[in-house]
C-alpha cells in the first residue's frame, strides 16, 4: 500500500484529507487512476477519476461540490490532464446531480459491485471549474 501511495504521489495523484475549520476532519478527496481491479468499463482503465468520501454529518453542505471543483481545477491546471472519468452508483442521486452541475456527461452504464454504475467523463479543456479557480487545501507538494 505504501509503494502504491508513493507511485501515485510521484504523478501528483493520491488522497487528501478534507477538513472544516469548525469541526476538523470531514472526509477525503483525491485523484486516482482507474484500474482493471476497480471493475469499471474497460475504456476507462488508465484514466484518472476523482474520489470524494464525506462523513454523513457533512452531506448536503456543499463540501463535495467544493472538493470536486478543486480536483477538476487541479487536474486541468496543475496536472495537465485531458479528461476525468467517474463511476457513480446508480442509486446515488446526489452524486449524479453533482456530476451534472460540474459538467460531467453520462456516457454509459456497467455492472458495479452492489449496484449498476453510471459512467461519466469530463473533457478538461472545457472545464473552467465553478466558483473561480479552486485552491487545494491538501498540502500536496504539487499543489503549492
């Protein structure tokens, strides 16, 4: 696991902690390559996907949108990626709405572990990021 973390860090990828000033730890956000083990559509393997996981008490307060927006800007501006991809559990309506608000387009479906996944892509040449240029709060060396 440590070797994988170091490999991701050398590419500017990885997971970072999301904290709020009032409550501290709120969840994690990051960018990671889609692997064959993830079970996503074969066309997505090797692309980069955002990951956001918030504590339930932080759902519905805009943190996921803020985090995803910052990841989009970081992927485009700092890493120079051409696109991001994502796989969202079909029943996760809030995440589907978030994908749409930030410009992701549904491109297909595939069986997931527990539910069908809806597959999304976002060409980063078109991604301006919402609310201006986001700043990562993660402290990753590539983000400075």
